């Protein structure tokens, strides 16, 4: 579907910067490049821009912002970078890690100051691997609101976002300079736009089963719960352009997708004291290791499912999340007065579930060690009315992609940049190393917003330098 070709004799339109994709990365890029004085066109294949951004929880980690300081958290980007590398076992590209951890704070403050986005820092729980409260969210605490606010900012700033415009072709000269793109409309009509720089913000290849099977066989065939339009176009173009790719086996999985409702059940339930049991009523893992790697662990259980078990206190925390409330409305959450009542509703073996909860009492009291290595002390034992939701593992988005430098320029295997091609978000190599375990929660929107901020600024500077 995508290709690289020589330029047509004439282009239909002309602009400075073309941005491919209108998710968090593309809209941030567009706003930043526009502010830098460039003429920008953002091209989006869908009729309405949503992307994986709108499906996400919308939580963006950042260190050193005034929003963080407002809740009494003081930290330097280096501390955040250390958490990223710890989760990635030191495998994450150090240049990209440094770039995104240093740029995300200024990017969020700029989105607030210049474009009116409001940020709150979540202080009621921390995801696995985060040593500080640093998740920033818009007040609605959901990705759909994040994209809505970015689109409102784009409209207010006069950013041109063209929808129903799938970019199919990058046009380039023999010297490798991109001179424009071609796009296809839903009715099959094509148009071409000349430009001086292109930013790929079209996310990864979660929606391309062949690329997933080729690069991440362990999750091939699992449910994909990201945006279906993310079909790996950036990587496919990169191959044709001779660009370097990195960490294509990395991805964000999730071990808590309500089944069969396909609604994300927040991992906060696990972090604050909940457990996962399999269909035999037994725990099978350390739930605090990470929700990403839990995708494959849950899929390896009988029937490829697990049950999240928690109590009223945790149910109260869940109620703070829009998707959790959606799960209630969909009938995904089952409740019972005690373990036996819950077993009757869920079909879980009552004796096994009771036994699991009995063991937990000892773990919470610090009288026995969890064989899976989770520290249960510090959180209360489950008590009173219990709740359960059947979940499965899923692929949320891919983390590998085009290799870039600190200016978000796409690189060749020898480390030199392609003349005028940038990438950010899921289109670029992420900061999770090469394995599912390497994904620190928030790595997705971190690179989308931070690299969009960088790519937009750098593309505008490049245009200016050429113009004057
Ligand atoms: C359920 C879920 C929850 C998540 N929660 C979080 C979270 O809380 N925090 C976090 O950091 N990350 C989270 N993520 C990951 C996060 O959503 C992504 O990493 C992030 O949205 C990527 O942003 P993006 O702009 O690169 O891609 P997207 O938002 O997917 O945007 C890419 C856009 O490009 C368009 N496109 C693709 N190809 C073309 C083409 N050829 N021409 C034109 N347009 C094209 C697509 O239609 C799409 O609109 C979550 C993901 C999921 C699925």
C-alpha cells in the first residue's frame, strides 16, 4: 500500500512541512512547527482524528514540571531516565531517553501556556517502575479528552488538519531529498503535496498482522487493542528509504483487557492491592512486575484469561477512571459478598479462591513471602465485598521503529540523517529496549508528545534556514 517514488511533474499543492498522522505526536508536531513559522499540513487517514491516543488512558509521564511541583514532587529528568532504563534493563537508546525525558516537561508546560491544555498529576497510585508521581493527565483522565483538547488547540491556532487523507507515497529525488507526498482519498482519488520536510507521526505496526508476526511472534494472534489504522507505514517507508530501524520486537502489551468486552481495566487496581488469579483460582505471577509483560503471562494461562480480584476500596479507586465506569455499564464487573459468593458468580473454584485469599492474609501481614516476589505489605488485605472481572492479554502498540537522533531526524544505518525526514511517537524507535518487559507505563505518549515537540521545532528551523 505504501511506496517511495520519483516526484510527479507537478504537485497539486505546496506547503513547508507535511505531518503524517493526527494523533498526539502529529498534532504536537504541527502546533510546534506552526509556531516556528512554517506552513504546515497534517494529513490524517481517518475521517475524524482519533489514533491510539484517543484509546489510551492519556497519562503522560514527565519530570520537573510545575504541575509536579504543585503536588510537592521535585525531580530531575535524569531520575525519570533512570527509571526508564531500569525497566528496559539498560537497553533503551540513551540519546532518545535523554531527549524525551528532558523535552517532555517543557512540552507539557508549552501545551498548557500556549495552547491551554490543563494538566493534573495523578497522586493516588504509581505504575510499576515509576519511583515518583509523574503521570500528567488532562482533567477528564482519558485519551479521548486529550485528543479533543489537542484538536481544539489546533483549530484555535489555525493548524491545517486534512482528514480522509491516507498518505501512500513519499516522493524523493535521486539524492534522497523528499520533495512531497501523495495521498489517497476514500473514493480512490489521489492528490499530491510538495513540501520541504516530512514528519512521520503515523505510529507503529500493531495494526499490521504480517509485521507483528515477523517481528514479535510471541504476541502474534493475540487481540490488538490499538488503532487499526496504524499499519506500519513508517517502517515500510523506512525500509525503502534505507533508514535504520531499532527494537522492532518491543511493544506495549497489557494483561488487563476485560474479556470479551475489550475495555481496559486500570492496573491501579493491582498496584493498590488487587490480585490476578487464573481459571483455577490460583495466582500465577507478580502483578507488580509490569502490566505490559503481564499480557503474555495472562495469555499463557488456561483459556488465555485471568480474573482481577479486588474489594470495595479498590472499586472506589477504579471509579475514578472513565473506562472502568464503562466496564461497569457493560456488565463486565461481577460482585459477591465473599469468596464463595464470587465463585458462584464467576465459576472460579471456591476452595482454590479461598485458599489464595488466605495465603494473601499472610503476605499482607508480612508473615510469609509471596513465591512470585510481590511485596504485599503496605497495602491493606482485601476485605468485605469482592469484585471480579475476567481479562485477557493484548497488544496495545509497538515500541520499535525508525532510528532517530536527538533532533528526531530519521537516521541511516551509518548514523547519518536523511536530509529532511523526521519521526516521532510510535513511528520512531521508543525507549523500551527490545522486550515487552522494557515498557515503562507512559513510554507511548512520552515519545509521542516529546518527539512531536522536537520534530516540529526542528522541521521549522530547517525550513527557516533554507528560506533565509
Ligand atoms: C488502550 C490503550 C491505553 C494506552 N494508555 C496509554 C497511557 O496512558 N499512556 C501512554 O503513554 N501511552 C498509552 N498508550 C499508548 C499510546 O496510546 C500511544 O503510544 C500513543 O497514542 C501514540 O501516539 P501517536 O501520535 O504516535 O499515534 P496515534 O495516536 O495512533 O496516531 C497516529 C495517527 O496516524 C494515522 N495514520 C497512520 N498511517 C497513516 C497514513 N499513511 N496517512 C495518514 N495518516 C495515517 C492514524 O490513523 C492515527 O490517527 C495506550 C495505548 C492503548 C491502546
